[in-house]
C-alpha cells in the first residue's frame, strides 16, 4: 500500500470530484472572467480533520475499498476520531458478534438485533500471521467495529468492516479464565492465570500503540471471573479464589464470597472502590454492561437469577442499588451443569444471553433422552425497556465455544 494517494486506487468518492471526459456537460467551454476562478483543491490534499469529515459520511459498504486507497486513509479509518464522527452522525449500528477459532482461521457471525427479521451472517477470516489455533478459552472485547480476541498466549484483531484478521501483541502475563472490558477505547484484563498461579496484575492494552502495561494490582486474585465496564469503572465479577487457605471451612467461605461478589476499579483515578456483593448469593456465571447498569446472571444449582446493578455515578443517588429481574426462560432440556456455560453481552438497550453447550453428546447422555431439537447454542434477548425476554436466532452450527461481544460498525 502506498503512503500517498495513487490515482489508480481512487475510490468513487475521489473520482466524483474529477471531471468525466465522456460527460458532455464537462466539455462545455469555460468562459474566462476578469477574476480567475480559485484553484480546485483535490481531496487528497485536505488536512486530516477535513478529510475525516468527508470519509466519515460514506456508506459502511464502501469503507473496505477506502482502506485500500493509501496508508494515510487506512490510518485515518483506524483512528478513534473516525468512529467518533460516525457515532455523532448516527451512522454506527450495534450488533451481537460471536467468533470461534478453527484450523483454517476464524468463523465470525454477526446478528443485527434491530433488523425486522434478525438472522446471523457468517464469514470465515484467515489470519496470515498464524496463531488462531491457540484461542482456547479466549475472551472477546470490541472497540467500535474491531473485535480483539484475547487468549492466554495470543491476541487477534478482527475488523468487522473489512473481514480481515491481524495478530497483535499478547498480554504480559499469560492467563485464561480472566475478566475483560473496554474503558475509554482501551482494553483492561484482570484475574485468571494458568494452573495454580493466579496473577493479581491488572493490564491495560492501548490499541493505537499495540502495547500492554500493568496499571495496578488487585487485592483479590480471581480465577474464572467476568468483566464489565460502566462510567469509567472496570468491574471484576465472580470467579474462584485459588490461594493458601488451610482449612476446608476457610476455603469454602472464601469461594462463596468470590463467586458472588465484584471488585470495582476506577480507571481514571487508578483507585479500587468498595467491593459489592450480588444479593441472594449464588455463583455468577455471566455479566455485562448496558445503558448505565451491570447485569448479572447467577446460578443457584437448579435455577438462574438475573440482577441489575445501578452503575451510574452522575449524582442521581441510585449508584450501588440492586434490582432483581425476570429470569431468562431456558428450554426444559437445558440443565445447569458443567456442560453448559453462558455469556452476557450488552447491545444498546438489549442484553443478550448466549448459552453454549460444551459437549452436546454429554448433555444428551446425562438427560437420558434423545432431543432432536436441542441446539448447541441458543440466544435470548432481554429488553431493558419493557423487561421482557424473547428468543433470537440460534448461533450457527459452525460457531462453537464462541467468544461474544457487541460491535459498532
């Protein structure tokens, strides 16, 4: 890709600024006046801020071709300012995104929730740098249209606009079963680890510099925790304690406290706020952020409970309040055991609960029945406005052990 604009790679946007020799109107003689007309400035010579104003208004379908014009355009399209302008113009749409790794690359599926007939669109992306085979237990975090798939030893960036995959810098501390969330355009991870080693380091990833750094250490080491972010606070929720407790009673008490609690890290002040606990106990199995709240799904061995935590710190007085909501209506054949796990994703004013069966054969064998209608993954949508659940289209069959996120594109 050239550093400057090349006429052979002009997009329709640039061509529209140039006269067409075959157009009769463009061949009309120009009458010279006493004052010569001002010199026409090509779009490629505009400063970055004006060029961004132009590029931010193009249709989403044209963005992949714009990235191929030159390196300058590609750099501007990757900038957070481009996303800010499109968001201000109302040109970004929110979608539920699921991704899974296969030997040949990554299967990516996108569900347009706002569509009249929501359906999954599946694509296969190949990473030329390699590394997609090591994405076991990966977590996903999205910044605009770019989804970062973070695993123990590898990080991949998937661009929902262009369908391309790039290998990025891995975390400083290799970890799995960790919490992840996005705050102000940067990714934060906490908890997790490998084997009996659980790290207390909280890392921050800057996508523009492609660099990880440790920003703080957590007081409690959590394994299998979940992340969410609202109003500049990184929530590290649930998980297990792996420590040096000697007595069985102490280990059991600590495990119960960790499984139903959340630690709050204020990113701007670099301070830990007072920890909170989910009412009713239970084990947090999924959580996400949506419209200023943290939504938590807890398991109580034979049933699920669904909670909302007011995370708005704008002075309204509601910060820290819990509300119990209607539980998700799971199909009768879904049992709450080790074969099933859940993901929660906030998609504007909706909360998507994605149920993934780890091994469908094990589930059928334990149930003692042959359920032909049982799918490996189902998707339930909770409307935060009317408080009702509805079932969305199931995940496509090729999307297994999916990492989920919300993309803006």
